[in-house]
C-alpha cells in the first residue's frame, strides 16, 4: 500500500473508508449551511416528481465526504 501521495503509482489501491449513510438531517443542515436549498435534496415528493426515487446529497456535500479519501 502507498504510504504518501508522492509514493503513489498507477494501479495502487486506496484504503477502504466506510462513509456510512448521509441522513436527512445532514442534508437539511448542509442546505442551511451552504445556501443550497434545492428541494430535490430535502423534499421526497419533489424528488419523485422530478423523476428520481428519493432525495440525494448536494454535490459539494458528496465531494466533501469523498475528500476523506485523499486526506486519510
């Protein structure tokens, strides 16, 4: 396994990280903190009417969680 980014080689594997589930409370709190109040992230009925199964995380929230991969 690579110990630092400088040692990384093509084909190296990253360590596994369990992100857990992003709760609806987290989505609501993130909407307030970020100013991203798009209903598709917090309103299940709106999300279904838009053609998706349920709400989903804001893009920047997802990227923040994924940033743990490169900072761990």
